[in-house]
C-alpha cells in the first residue's frame, strides 16, 4: 500500500514540475486608454511571434490609475499619455520601483462634436476654457454662454475621468492647470463610452486621443483648434509633425519597471515594441517617432539609463524635436 502512495506522490510531483515547466509567461500592462491601441497592437503581434509562450495583458485604468498599480509593483509596464508626475515619482521611489521612460509615438488630442452640429467651425483656447474651467460648473450650461454667436441650446460635455492622462493634459492646455476642471460632465476612462456619448447627442462635445477619432470618424467631427499663431488647424499627422497643431499635440509613453526588465519575456516584449512601434503607431493612426528615437530608447535600456527627462510637472507643447533632444541627454 505505501508503494502505491509513494507512486501517486511521485506522479503528482512530476505533473507539477511539468506544469511549471510549461507555464505561460505573462507580461502585465495597464494605464492610458490613449496608449492602449498601440500597446494592444504590439501585444497581439508579439504573442503571435512567441507562438503562445507569452501572454500579454493590457488594461485601461487611465494614466493615473496605471501609475498607482505600477508604483505598487502590480504591473510590469505602465501606458502613459503624459510624463510621470512628482507624486507618482515619489510613490514609486518609496516602493523601490525604478523605471525606464520610453516614448512610443505622438498623439493629436482631438476635440470632437456630433456631425449634425452646424455652428461649430473652430474653437479657440478661450472658448474651451470657458466651457471646461471649474467656474463653469452649474453655470455654463448652453452653447450661447460659451460664445454669443452660438445658439441657445444645451451644452453636453463628455470627457475622460480624473485618472486619465488625457484629462491632465487637456486641462493644463486649456484651463492652465492640470486636473482643474468642472465636474458636471459625463466622465469615463473608456474612450469608447465618450465616442458613443458624442455620437448620440447633437449638442455634445468631447475630447480624447486621435486614434479613437479616426476609428469613429463616420459618426464624429473633429474640431479645428486655433493655435498660438491664430490659425485654425485640424488634428492629423502632418500638423503634429510640423508643430502647427498646438497646444494639443503630445508625446505618449510606456514606463517599464527595472525589476520587470530582468524577466526575459519583458525584455523581449520591450525590444519587440521599440522595433515595431513606428509601423504599428501608423496603423492605429498615431504619429510615429523618427527611427533614432526608438534606437535611443533601446540604448537607454541596455545602458540602464533610468528615470524621466521631464521634471515631474505637467507640461504642454513639447514638440517631436524637443522630445528627441531631451531623450538624447538622459
């Protein structure tokens, strides 16, 4: 009888060893819904290349929500539609989380309206501020209150929630202070919810990453934004590259934990990301960085150049050239 028990125990042990040997490696990613389309595209192609040996999970809890998980050591990589902020840097430092900051593309943050809206031809920073600033809460409730030339119809606002990097960037660019916004609007970390909201209400306006606009341009209309030179410019790759779509052009990133980078599957995923980011950014309708930027990112990884080239403060109007210049000095 004991021999049977011994044989059974050996069989269970051997089975456990086999299961462990064939366990699927996992790369955990969370964060920005803006960065999600490109990271998800990379993840799909990478998983195919590993023939199922590696699973990549990609969440969309927003840039801020993603950093909370990242700085608790719950994820390997954090998608971010803005640079890491001081309080997030401090949270990571307290938890002993060091990281690589890798730019992956540029986005044209897009303001959208319903296609049936006939009176909005363009918007300037003053008008955007008037409808989104904290003082507008409960008071600016019609389009006519935004501009006397607009009709006296309800103003319906849709935008990202407070954990979103897009929310941080937009409020900094339009109101002048990150996270400074009225609270009486329909908020969601899921950009698809915002797309549906604007597409179903003729008096609606919202904002999110350019990729979500392009994917849904049959049921949305992008609003030309008046730039610093007084020109009304539509969002798009050309306007991002030449710098005319300001102040709503911005770099987007992935942050990779130094500890996670010690895992083979994470190293291979990050290398795959940097080598395929330009092609896949274009496919999901973001603006790819020059090849040199991705080479520099991989160089930073190989030389263990950790940290951020930003000062932990919300910053608006960084161009592609300025970003490359900073990255080269890390």
